[in-house]
C-alpha cells in the first residue's frame, strides 16, 4: 500500500462503526506495536487504539474526524491535517498528526496535536 492508502485506511478506521471492519482497517494501517499519543492520552497496540476509537464513537455519536490535507512524507515520517466535526457539521477542532512508518510501511507511531500553533 502507498503512504496515502495507509493514512486513508487509518482515517477510515476513525469513521467505521462496525468493529470487524474497523479492526481490518487498523490491521492494514497500524503496526502491531504502534503507539498513539495526543495531548490527552498515550497508548500502545492496535487493540488499545481500536478501543479508543470505539469509545470516541460511543461518547460522540455522529461526530467525525476527517483528514483535510494531503500527506507529506519523507524518511519514513509523515504529517497530515485533520478536522473534527460535530454531529451538526460544525467544526469542533482542527489539528495535525505526525507519524512514523514501520519497515513494513504501516504506521508505527502517531503523535497528534490539537488546534493551531501558538503565537510567539
């Protein structure tokens, strides 16, 4: 899979309500021991990420997190922007994820940042 396809599968997992399909998407996109870190959590492993996504969906029905930029890629590092939309379509938050690819091309690490960069 290309880097763009890996990121799209990862992003699709955040939207997928069916557990079996979400697990399949994560298996394609996420390394077995991958880590996810954002300002509110740090977790390791595909099962922990799947659980986090399921909890997000249960607590915020009809909310969506959507990739809103292209994927920049060099030296096994990536970055892309995303937007979190509420059930009514309003923007709740924007952010950017930085990641590292494993030797098999799947995501080894995602580090997410919320909101715009701070001013000087």
